[in-house]
C-alpha cells in the first residue's frame, strides 16, 4: 500500500476540524479512501492516529449508508478491541446511530465476548446507566423483517447475558443485565431469572431487577398486554422456597 504520508497527515488534520461541524466531511473522507484501499489498509494508514480514525468513524456513523456492511468496523475491531468501549463512552456525549450490519459485525467478530465485556464495563461507569438507552442498548436492538438476526447471533446474545449473570459478583451488574433484557430481549427473561436465582435467593435483591420494559409515550392511555413469558416466570417461582418471589412477579407483571 502506497500513500503520501505528509499529504495524508495534512488532509487528516483539516478533515477532523471540519467533521466537528459537519459529519459529511468524515463520511466523504473515509469513503474516499475506502474506494482505493481495503478496510485493513485504511486502519494501517491511521497508525499513530487511531484516535482520529475513531473520531471520524463515530461522526460518520450518523450517516445511514456509511460502512453499510460493517467491513471497516470489523477491521478496526481486529486492530483495537476497545473501539466499542470507546464508542459507548463517546455516545454519552454525542448521539451515535449504529446500523444493523454494524451490529452484526460486532456479534460475529471472533472476539465478541471480550469486546462486549469491555463495552459493558464502560456502560456501568455511566452515572445514569439505569435509564440510558444509548448505543450499548442499541447493540441488542431488534433487526427489521428484512434483516433478521441469524440463529448464531441469537445464541451468542443469549449466551452472553447468561454468562454475565453467572459471573456477576454484585447486584449492579445483575440490575444492568435485566434492564437490557427486559427492554430489548424479553424472551430471554425466564432463562435469566433461572440463572440469577441460582446464586441470589434474596427477595429484596430480586425486587430490584427490571422485569417489565419501560413504557413509551405511545403506551400512555392504553393497557399493555402482559408478555406470556411472565406466566412462565411465575410458574417457575411458584414453589415453597420462592413463593414470595412468585407473588412479586404476579403483582408487578400482571396487575398493570
């Protein structure tokens, strides 16, 4: 790969300044080099300037068509697994839109667990994570009808949730996992409850978990239908040892 280093450095410096005002500069710059070089070549070009590549990519993500297939994202993750962690941090300051293909690139990467764990740690450091629906939540968003999650990715997501609960040493982690699952993946709730109960029998701890998704403005004035999964959770807990837990689920999930 050949490119004029001095010219590239000069242009890059100007583009980063312009991109702070208009994201189109970031999109045009990365797409221009994307036509001439492979994604891994582009990452190599930014050696010593990874912070700038990161900034331009985050800015360009708000352009719907940018890196549509996630090829550049994959190459960046091969180079630096902290990229998604840094994306979560950046999204606390500026809005970021992540496309279905970019999410797919993350979930199919060879080091997904390591990448997600680092991003989750960053997510937990945010002061208002319990009410946040930023880019980390978006990693688990439903795909459109034309871009359904593959069975492989579904399995990967479920496995990640359960693994995090199995390894959780504190309730902060557990509450965050249930917050995400209840909002994005309610079908996983029963397995998550079963995993949580193995090591956390306390009713008071259980009551701190989010089981129902937050309502949106469109829900106001309507009576949302209870998810059938709540009945499964109630049936699982409805025994002598966990009867109080079952009553709590009945009260929270069926009485609204």
